[in-house]
C-alpha cells in the first residue's frame, strides 16, 4: 500500500512537472513593423529575449511603411501592428475592423522630414515642383503641415503617392524635387549632399506618434498578451538606455545601417517606456497630452479632407492595458 502511494505521488509529481512545462511555453505573438528607428526598444527586446519573461514569443514581420501593417492586422495575419496614431485615426474613420492604440512607442522629433534639392531655397519654392509622400499616412501629414506654413497645399505641387522608402529612392535618383521620408533615409540624403531638410517633425511637434495598435476584436481575447508586450517593450527601452552601444548595434542590424548612424537617428525620436506612456495617456479624469494632440491631428485631417467625418480621437486609445502593465 505504501508503495502504491509512493508511485501515485511520483506520478502526480511528474504530471505536475509536465503541466508546468506546457504552461511555460511562451505564446507566439506576430508583430508587424516598418524599418523605423523609434522601434529600437522593441528590436532590443526581441533580440535579448525580454518578452519571454512575460510569457510571449514575439516574431517580427517587416513592412514598407506604417500604413502597410493595417491590412494584415485587420485580416488577422498580425496580432499587433506598430504603426502611427494618425493611421489609426484614418482607419477608424473608414469602414472595416476598428483599431485601438493600446500604447505608444515614440514621438518623432526630427526623424521624419521633407528633404529638398539644394537648388530649392525654402518650402515656398516647392510650388509647381515634384513632391512625393505616402497618401493618407504620417509623412503626408508632415508635408501638409509644411506647405500650410507658407500658405500652400498639395494642389500647389505636383504630388506623387509614394511610401517613405520609394520617395527617398526617387529623390536620390533625381526624379523628385522634394520627398517626405524618414530615417534612415534622411541621414543618408543629407550626409551624401543630395539634399537638405527643409522641414521636419522637429518643426511640427506632437503630430507623428508611433503606436501599438490592435483590432478591437483581437483585444477582447488577448489582453494578457497585449500587457505582456507592453512590459517586454518597456524592458527593451530600459536595456537600450542602460546599454546604448549594444542597443544601437542591434537596431543597426535590423535597419541595415551603421551603429553610429543609429546613434544620430535616435536623437530625432523620443522613445517611450511605460512611465512615458502613463504620462502621455493620463487618466479618464485627467487626460494626458497625447489625447489632445490626437484631437488636433483629427481636426487637421478633416480640414485637409483626409476624411469627411471626424472620428472620436479619444476612442482610438484604450489606456487600460498600460494601467495593467504598470500595476504593482
């Protein structure tokens, strides 16, 4: 009888160990992104295995621009999309699966820019010139802001719809007078002497926020994974700050750039961890600055006929996941 009890206890112990092993297997999470320096904290988190600590295994899938992740996100090919907050506004103003921002990755403070030929002396001289930007995406918004400062609109230029990579390539080939693009292209163009920055996100603060987006349907059943992603990203940002040289090397490998160039690019973004996310979103009673910024972006997009009916900017942000991720 004693032997039977010992065997039974051993069996239960083995079963428990096996169950624990099964439970310990991280949940796969597929994340869409574009080659943007502001995602450095995520790149570092994946490379250093920091997401596994919170029970998820992140696989990154690359796309040309922030708007290109939306279709795959809505169709369920992606669990999470790293995009821009203005893209979420545009998406939610139209038909289809609604998106929500569950967190923010960074704000651009110079890493997005309108680069122009050296023969063009100012933004005002772009009238009648060939200019490219991504239709309905953040660099079109930046172009519209730049033109508005001198009383121009896209109707005053010869506009081509190109994503940031295509626009930069066309500019370098001499096929454009100006291009709305982003890092690492901005540094390449200015360093090579092909053009200069006539206007950048440094001139238009708080309009290009990179965000963490999910469909509202996906969020309902995957809150645990979303919170885990926020925590892992936070650890990646902390590691980047504590080990800048290593973080720059990791990011450079993803962007096919040099670490010293990444170091320069990072000066054009303010990367957010959980503390910065809390400061930005605030509370329902006292909304943070990003909420007012999104409302201003929506007003600007309506004025420029990006969409007819202004979406509820506040409804595109669900701060509950940030609150759960920061809970003690």
